[in-house]
C-alpha cells in the first residue's frame, strides 16, 4: 500500500516545526533588503537536494541509505555515516536546548529549564521506539488536530502588516548573492536540512512515490516566505532584526478577543511544539538505526535510553542562549555535509548500482 500521503505529511510537519523560530532571525540578519531572494535561493537548493536524494534512493530500491553505503564497504559506510550521526546528535541537543529556552521565554517563565528538556526527551524517545509507521500515523493525527489552527494563526498574523515595508524588493547585495557565505545565512540552512534526510531511512515495507514528495515540497515555500515577511511587514527591518524570534513577536501583537487563549502566541506555540516533538522522535529513530548498525547486540530501548541520557546531560551543561548560538554555528559544517554530501553520494552510488544491474542483465 502506498504510504506517500503519510510521508508527505511527516515531511511537512518536520519542516513546519523548524521554520518559524530561528529561521526568520537568520534570514533577516543576512540582508536588509530583498529577503525573498535569500529564501528562494535556499528553497531551490533544498528542492534540488531532495530531488537528487530521492532519485538516488529510487535507483537502489528497496535498499535504504545504510544498506547502500554498506554495499560499498563497511569502512566506506562508517567514514561517511559517522559525520551524519554526529550531525543527528548535535541536532537533537540543539533542538531540545533551544526550544526549551523558547518555551520558557514565551509562556513558562517560572518552570525550570531541565523539566522542559526532560519532557521533550521523554516523549520523543517513547515515540521513536514505536517505529516509523507509528511515527507516520502520529504525524497524520497531529496534522489533523493542529494544522487548521496553525493556518488560522498564520492568517491572523497579517493583522498589523504594513505593506509599505515590502519595498524596495532588491538591492545590490541581494542581487549579487554576496550574503551566501555569511554566518546568518549558513545557519538558516538548519530549517531545510533536518526535514528530508529521513527519506533515506524508510524501510522497504513503507513504499512511497518520490515525485509526490518533490512536488508537495513546494507547499513549504509560502511558509518560508511568511515566516520572514510577517515580522518585516509588522515591525520593519530595523526593529525586526533586533528580535531573537521575530515571527513569534509578530504573532504576539495580534489581538483576537474571541480566541480561547488570552494570547495567540500560546495557541501557536502549542501547535508547533507538537511538530517539534515529532521531529525529535524522527531524528532519534534515524540515530537508533545508525547505532544498531555499529552495536547490533544493543537492544533498541537500551540504545534509545542511553542516547536520551547523553543528550540530557549535554543540554544541562549548556549555560545560556549564547552557548546555544555558538553550538548552532559549530554544527554548520556538519549541516552542510548532511545537506550536500549525503544526497550526492546516495545518487552516485544508486546510479552506479542501477548501471551495474543493467549491464549484468
């Protein structure tokens, strides 16, 4: 049975959980004018890497990324998958620590940070142990429950928009793409990379159509643009650039008397945090698959518990938001590796395998 719908929903949810928090601040910091060009460039690269990645996976079906790399040699697989495993671990640590901080800033100011981090890890670890099919079914349920409310909040976020802030559309810096190698723009790739790598880990008994994944990925483009332009249209570039979470601040200005929550921000956060927990569970599931290849004797619950404890200890050792931002920057090199090297190597190995099978037949 085709599972494309579930895979598409999972893809959308994981990206939605990452788009609206740190991404707008990085894009706004990259440029003063013509932010759409930075969003569009990142999105084009994103679509290109998904197309290359899924094409390579289609060449080697029903094998996944791990099987494909191991076919090329265990040492080869270890050398190429080790940086990916480090990226997954760093991504879990940064996501847990950063989003716990965001929760305390927005609406749980009196709650100890460690309890929020423990909650994130406990729930995501439990979900990851259910397996990928349960993850996909949970994603469908979460999407049905929260996606309509998320769309409602996004529509309401334009309440205080001043469309004069849309101009000018472009300047020399935006047209020359000179911002591409700057730190804020490289950090913004976080929102693109984390949400599609799981496609290479899906087992053979969960079939999906790659073309549908690529096509439906275009649905994300309006959300990337909205996450950046809502704060720009609400506050202007000079003010929006001073906020660590510009979109959250823009949503916080919305005044709606008929909503059950006193603040639209709280309504919005509850929806997105469910997406983030699913994203964490998905990355932990990917990490467990990599760990089981190296330590096959270790059972999944034990490996998952050890991973969660390690992440929790590291998160506790991160003292403040400045340290989180520094870790976010350190992870850039692993992020670029995961974004470009893994899809390209997957395509090359898949194409080579398909060509070899054609010659043998």
